[in-house]
C-alpha cells in the first residue's frame, strides 16, 4: 500500500509541473525497539584552520589567526534529540551569557580576538544518563609590532677597576606562538659570537618574550641603525614585523619641564592651559597628559602635543595632572602639577549650650557657643568674619572669636558668648570668603533668642506603625520642633530581638544609601516592595541646629503582599475517563492568616474554602475526565493584599513527536534527479493522552511557501520508545524540505514537530564511518568483480518482477520498505551450482592517526551488514578482507551456508587491516533456483563491534484510496494532454 504526496515545482523554464512523490508505508509489525539513547558528542571544525592537532583524550587543538572567523560544529547523536550548550573556560562558563548562538550546533565567532582563545566545551543532554561533553582548545595566533627600548649604564665598576659604558637594546613583541627575534646593524646580521662587542640573550624572567642586544663598552662602530625583526615563522600566514632605532652619540633619555605655576590656582569658569615641553632626549620624546589612577581627562579638554586646555573649569576638574615624555630610551620622564579650583562648599553651623552644665537649653548667665564650618579651596585662603544684626562683630572678653588652623579642611570658626545677657539676643551671621576674591561668599545666619530651643522629635499619632501594599507610595513622617529647626536623618535598622534601636544593625535605605537627609521631616517611598518593610529611624542631625544628643524615633513599616503560589502555570495532559488531582501550594503571603481559596474551571466556580493553620496547599480532584472537563483550571488564594493564582491547562493534546536523527542510511538516491529519505520518529509520552489515531505529515520545499499534507493512520497503541518509519521518495535534488509531523487523537491535533531534510551528495567513503543502504544508483561506489561468473543485482520489492521465483528472497528491504533497495543474487537459469558473484566495496584508507605505527597498534574496524538467506536451495555467503599492499591478498572473515529463514538478520565482524583495503561480498549459487541471497545496510566503523541494537520498526498504514486533490491533479493532467 502507498499514499501519495504532491507539491509544485517551478522549473527554470517557468512551466509549473506537478511532481508526484510516493510516501511509502512500511509493512509488517515488529517488536518495538529501545530507541532512546543517551547523547554522544563530536566536535568538528569548519572553515580554514591553520592547524588541527590531536591531543590526549581525543581533544583537538584548533589554531586560528586573529581577526578570522572561528566556526565549530557539535555533532550529536542520541534520542530524544539532545539539547546543545557551548561553554568556555578562561574566565567563566561562557563569555557571552544569554547568547542564543551558544545553543546552536554551530558556534561561530567572527573577527576572533586573542582573548577569545581557550577551551570550548560542547555539552549535550537529553535527560538520559549523564550529559555528553567534548572540548576543543582554540589557539588564536597573532603578532604585534615589536618595540625597541634602550637602556644604558654609565660608570659601572668592575673588578679590574675600569669603567665601561654599556647599552642595552631590548625588543618586545606580543605574540602567539612565541616570537623569534633577530637583529641587524645596518645591513649586517648580528648573531651571538659574530662580534666580540655584542652579546645577544634572553633574560630568564621574560619567558622568551624579550630579546636583548647588549653593546659592551660602546665603540664608534656601534653608532648605527639597529633593526629588530620579530617572526613566528609564517605560522598561520603571519608575516614578519620589524622595528628600527637609530643609536648615535646624542641618544639620551627624555626630560620634560612644565611652563606653569605649581600649584595652579584658578577660579571656576576660567579656561586653563597646561604647557609641557621636552627639555632633552634623543630621539625627541612624545608628550602626553594623564591623571593619577587612570582617571580620564575632563571631557571638554583639548590636547595638542604637550599643551592641555580645559575650558570652563569646575571644582570637579581640580586635582593632579601629569605630563609624560617617552622616546623609548630609559624610563619615561614625568612632571606633575596640581590645579586648585578656588571655591567654597558645604557651609554648616551648630549651637552648643553651656558645656559645663548638663542642660540643652540656652539660659541667661550661661555660656553658649556658635560654630561655623566651610570647605574651601585652597584652604589657606579661607577667612571668616562675624556680624551681629548686620554689624561687624569683634572679639572681646565676653564674645571670643576663634578660628581653626586654615590648613585643616574644612575650616571652622567659633563664637563663644560668655555670661549670656538679654542684650546678646539677636541674629549672628558667619561670613566665609576667599582672601583674593573671585568667588561668592557664604553667609550663615544663626538666631539666638529666648525662643531658641533645642529640638524635640515625635511621630504623628497613628503613624508609628504603617501598613502598605506592594506598589503603593508611602510617606513616613517625623514631627520636629525647636528653633532653629534641624535637618532630619533617615536610616533603616534591623532590631535584634528586644534590643533598643541604638544597638540595632544599620541596613541600606531603599535608594541604596546608608542614610537620607530630609528638610521637611517626610521620607517618601514610591512603588514600595516587600523587601522595603521593616523599622525606619528618624533622628536630628548635629549640624544646622543644636549640638546636643540626637533625638530619634522609630517607625514600623509593614508591607502586605498577595500570596506567592506554585505552580504559576502548568499544562496537564490527560485522556478521557481518567482521574487526576490538581494542587496549588502557598509559598509566602502577608498577612498569612485568613487565607481563602477558590477553584474555577474557566468562569465556572468549582469550590471555595479557607486555609487552616496546618495546611499550605489546596487540591481539587477530578474523578473521571469528560470532554467538558478540558480547559483552564484556576485556583486563587487571597488575603487582604490580593490574590495569587495557580493555573492548570488540562488538555487532551498529544505530546510532540521526537524525530529520530540517528537513522542509518536515512537518505538514498532513487534516480539521477531525485532522492528519498527515511523519516523516523518516536512519540513522546504516548500513554499520557488518548490513543493516537493518525499523524498529519506536512512537507514543503524550503524555497517555497506552499505546504502539502498527508494523513497517516495508526492502528493499535504506540509504545513508548517505539520507532515509527515513513519513507519519502521523489524528493528533488538538491532541494531541502521542511517536514512537519502532528499527532491526532480524538481530542484533536497535538503538538507538532518540524525538521529540515537536506540533500547531501555521496562522498568517497574513506572516512571514520561508512554506511550504505544501496538506495542510490551509484550503490555507494560498490563495484562488480570482473573475474566472477555473474553479478549482484540492485533491486526493490516494489519494482521486482511479479513472476519471480516464489518461496525465496526478501519481500522488503531490511527496513521493511517495499520501495527500499538492496543487493541480491538471482539464482534462476542460466545460473549453475557453484557459480559465484562478487561485490567489491570502495577502497578504504585507514585512519592516519591510528595507523601511524601499524606494527604496534593496528586499527580495528567493525564491518556489519544485514543478510537475507531464504530458500531451500540457498548456497553460501562469504565475506573477504582484501588488502592492497605490495601484493593483493584476500582473507576470509565471515561465511554462512544454507536456509536461514524468511527474515533479515545482522552480521558483525571485527577486521584488522594493515594497508588500504576493500570488503568482498561473495554469493555462491546453491543446488537449485530457490536460492536468492540478499544484503542491505552495510556499515564500517572504527573500533570493536558492539552488541547490535534491537531492530524493530513501527508499521504505518496509509489510506487505501487517493485524496480528492490527487484525483483533481490527475484529471488536470488528462485535460492538458487532450488539449495537446
């Protein structure tokens, strides 16, 4: 039986032709296989590598030139299809977290840099066994321009009490692999021992990165042009690079000087210019300006050689600036200057009541001190003056004015009023200025009167315990009295048990700071979250007010939030008639009491209830699922702040099919212009839902948008891990196709899976692994032996003559397809008993890595094939290993004689070639005509043979009659022919 799939092919001539493709259905039902397999991984490279070397443990070293494109492929096997993840050592699990390309089979890095070298790992996992991991080390090669630096020692004392002047020329170039240096003096090549006055060596501590040319006791001929040539010997096509230095009797290290005052004192808003000139050095040194600690120059600054200009200077631009001069001789010269931007900042005051009495109030007859503090640049220019009610105030016996040292930053002035009298009440003003002007003054007014009292702090009634919900904006408020009214400082504390706030641990405020200033006593928190709940402290500052013990108060903020539940969303796949339960779990909520739950199916209420103190979950039981029971179930758990919702989507949709990617000989050649593909898959969790009735197969060319679909009926239940097969034929070379597979149950369509089928031309099989199913006409480069009596024949059961000899030969290929091909010997007349047919495989070259020492380590290969020997006259099937050394030898490795039954069997044999080899398949005719012998699916793999996997395939039954669209296309073709 066969179904038919059709699609349109637009040919280059513009004529639209209908192309018929047989979708062949496999016959017979065989025991389900254990198709699931843990992943295996192999890494191969694409593109042009400089070199690929094998290391131990099958690891490879991939060498690539900097700025080229790295492309690695992770080839995986295993079923279900493993998921792939690329990671890299050298600094972390991955250089590019979140990059979707790291989940692809191909890792591609364009314009690779030296820092991207390292060991790359491909990890594949499919939930079976341990993940498979392979690695490849990427070595990025580069060569930077070399640099020559010159150092000299003068007056170096030696044992013989003579003085010498020694010059060292040091050449440095960053490279990978290690660089090789050579020196030239003019056109003369310098080598160790070629000149008694020259010594060339590599210091041990440089690990080969530096080559030093030592000129001992400098001579006139040593004044010359020296060239250092760095080379990595053309590895990766990297050319040599060189640097030159002219050594003469004027060569000297750099020196610089600054043409400006140090420090340079300026006012804000001015434009400043720093000038640095080279005062010595040959060759002339290059100049640059830098700031200490790697800090950047001001963004507005302009650099022109040794001149740095900063327009509209600000207080933040002040600090140290360094001029550096370098000419690669000796060490760089440095000169540093400091820019002082004149200005005043942070004016503060505080009032200290009589320090000799424990009283915070100001009283007549007692002492009171007014302090004023200002930050100034430069500090030595800071000067203070005091006013009383706007008039200058001078120091006297009762009013003592003192200043701190002007070099102490910030500067402070104090006014001590001794024996306070009623006439001393008034407004006192502290005025801070810079001695030479050029910047605004700072004046601070302080009122001293009978109403000047220390602060009192309180929290409004009902505001010491606030309740808010997540997302709200909440105001925390402290009321402060007193004159002058101080600034309030807000902070968070985490109380330790019953400990007082003073002993509490300070934690960060919502804005990330340790404390926040407030001038109106209000702390506003927007979009409050549960993490912001806790204890907040407000306290009076000791500046801009009384210098007394701070007053403080605590406010408790409680943030309510809806319940956190799990699962937030989950999908439940269920068959009709089954019982199941849904459970919604409470993780966290505030408040956590009086919690209610409500179950719904869509908008229909199912049940409600209330949580007990002992329960943290609620469940709903469905005793027998019916069609009305499919849908979205929700469970809302509520408190005062809102609700948390668990959502369960109960569906009868079948899970997605899982394409089987490890099919042997999945692709075959039908005819010169078409090819076929063996599509195989398993069904994920087939028993989770109702029985799968059919699959909808969709197929389209990748270059077109039109889909054609075919429904594939299924009989009986599909077992978990059972391998299903469907053969696609008449695919157009070299087109690729997108295939979509959708399971169908009585509920409806399930989840679809897609994969791309790509045509690949046959290759000369001297690789590590060879497979051949004889599906292409070229039969994988197998050939007939010209010395035998007759030939093997390529055939399929669908095209075989219906008059063939009964009770002999296979009815399908090994995979169970009547359209699949195999090779067989036809034993009908004129064949005679003992006639031989020999089929020769291509010549295989052994793996060079394994066979590098054939005497001690001959490679082992596993040769496997399927055979069918059914009929009462079956002769013999023999397999020979033919080696092509100085003389050609055939060695028998496997033989079997007689009737083996009407089924395909598999044979495996280990072979140990020592030279290029072929496999010879010899069929010998028996005593009569019922003696056809067939072979199929030949493989050769490196390594010892393993136990063969179970070989079973699912039987799929296609529709027995064509679809209406097939009849329409047939009718259209008939009409076209009639018109012609």
